[in-house]
């Protein structure tokens, strides 16, 4: 299966770059997009998100980003550190961070929190956001194809 995907990707790249001129090239961009969509389904992108803020709008947008990425088929993990560990239970009349965090978890997202950052604030992990450690953050960054920070 991987060989088939790699062959399709190579053909697509050659066609797009103009380096492969034959009937194998695709007549329409929509055909190319179908191939790209199928490849994305076979090999979902892995996105790691590090949230270091409890600023309402930024944290809310971080979880919105995580939700949309998850809904688009990506594998997504969130790691809270610094004041970001205070996102659990963080509510605002417009930017309800806790609501978005729980929505992300409900669709299968993973959220972990830095244990050192939690303890320094006399907080504990929760069922939604268990206590973790810096090694887990490093592992998430190594696991991810892309890492985004907020």
C-alpha cells in the first residue's frame, strides 16, 4: 500500500512540475485533488499543539484549531504547560476555553498537562487533562509531523 501511495505522489509531483508529459498525467486539477485527498486519508497528518497561555481568546483559538484539525482527519495531541495548565475550567462569556477543551476531548482528542506546572499552581490533573511530564511533551514533538504553539 505504501508503495502505491509513493508511486502516486511521485506521479503527481512530476505532473504538477511539468516533468512528466504523457497520458498518465491528470487532465484536471480535481482529479489531482482526489488523489491528494485519498493520500491524506491513508496517512493522516500528526499535529502536536503546545498551549502556554491562559489568555482567553488565544487558548480558545488553540482548541478551535485542534478541533478543526481533528475533524479534518488529523491525529492531534495537546500539551498544556506554564499558565496553559489553567485552561481546564477557564470560562469567559465569549471565549469559553473549557467548553472547547471538552469538545476536543469528546471527539477523541488527547490533552495532557505538565505536572511541574500544575504543582507550582497547587493544581492536579483531571480525567479530561491528566498530569504528565516534560518527557511526554518531547515525545509528542517527536511524534508530530508539525508542532504548533500558542
